[in-house]
C-alpha cells in the first residue's frame, strides 16, 4: 500500500484491494488486524494522513528555504530554523546558536539562591514556595506574596526579554513556561551575592535585601544545551508517606531517582513532585515510568516520515504495588 500508494484512490475498498491482490477479503482483514492492530479503514486513514503531512512538510521546507538561505545575521538564521521546526509540529525540537547572548543561560548554572520558588500567574510574579531555613524564610517572605521586581527586573521586563529570545514551540504554553523560568532564574546568582526584592504582601509593600546562599545540587554541562543546575531530594513527609522531588529528568539524576523509589517502595503512599520540572531526557522519564508500571503498555508513539515508532513500558522486577499508580500519586 505504501509503495504503490493505492490509498490515494478515493474509491478504494476492502473488496477492491482483495481483487487487486487476488486474495479473499477475510484474509486481508485478518492480516491487518493481527499484524497492525488496525481495521482496514483505520489503515487507510493512517496512510492518507501521513501523505498529507508529507506534502505539508515539503511545502513548509520550500517556503523557508529561500528565507533561510538569504538570512543576513546568525540570529535571523537560527530564528527562521526554529520557526520552521515549529511548523512541523514536533515537540522539543529547536536550535540554540553558538554564543547566544540570552542572559537566561548564564543564570541557569548559578549556584546561589534565596530559597524561594516564584511563578508568573495572571501577569504577576507570585511566590509559591519558601524553603525552611532559607534566606527568604528568615526575611519573612510568604507563599502568595507578589514580587514586583527581582533585582530591578519586573514582569514587563520578563515579557520584553522573552520576546527578544524566543524558543520553539511558539505557543501560549511555552511562552508562559519561558516567563516562569526567567522570573525564577533572576533569583539565582553566586553564593554571597545580594538579592533585592520588592514585594506586595498582606501587610503592604516591602523592600527586602537578601544574601544568596549556596543551593543544594550541582551544575551539569551537556553539549548543545544550556547549563543546568540539578536539584534532588528524597524523604518521608509523614509516617508511611514518601516524597521525591527533582527539577529535571537528567541522566545524572537517574540512579538517585531509581534508588529513592526502591527505598520508598513499601510505603503506604509515594509523592513524586514534578512542579517546576520542565521535562528532560526521554530515557530517564521511561525508566521512572517502568518502575511505576504494573503491566506492559504503550508509553509513547510517533508517526514520522520513516513510519511509526512505538515505545512500550517494561515493568521492572520490583515495582510499586498499588491499585492506582502514577507520577502524581499512588494509592
């Protein structure tokens, strides 16, 4: 079907295909069902959709070819590449050009912080977590406080910087995620450096100066991507309730994650906290999912120019024995 592309025939039916192959409709239907887990019409739709995608992708390539070839600056060249990748509707695909001046990259690997997590909510920078014994906690900062500026950096500045340094995919979700990162990373710096915060609190406006302390974790460098600071913790939060938190699915954290799950395997409940975790390496995500899975099942599927690629969960020898188990909670 793929070689001759007979799926382009709008009148193609199971009977017509059987006549063409000189075999019965029953045998064709059985072969498709048993080997491809599809009905005839599902298979027909699959090939027609892929053909439409290929035609669209070729049109996109031709549209951007001239623009990319005539790009005048390195910034324009890589910007057009990212725009093209987004048109292909492929998640987590983008390019960072060499020596890109985005200040986000420099801050990502800083080892000092104030012990607070902030997010952009309804165009406001909101404190969502304050760590115990941290500079932010000692200064009286509370969850729900509105951060008007971080070292003079306001929400307006976040929007302007995000517009200047765009990363695919260019959709609302990723734009908001970019806001979160830029707000949070502005709280990072070198240990011992001051941090100026202007807050709107329940008690009124406050100007607070903190001194950043060393964050718990380490910086990792991976070729082709910005530096990242790894954070990990594992503990009991209540008798019988385990808690694991890590800020990215990085290979350097894989052993810690799996060992922590093993150590907390027999608890009544396990919380895996993925707040502010943007994702990461697929093999790390799969390894964790394997530890949580009770049965083999489809984890990930992708249709591409080379066909379909399915990845299945492979339950570990020892998994969490729960009726319902997932990344957010187990019962």
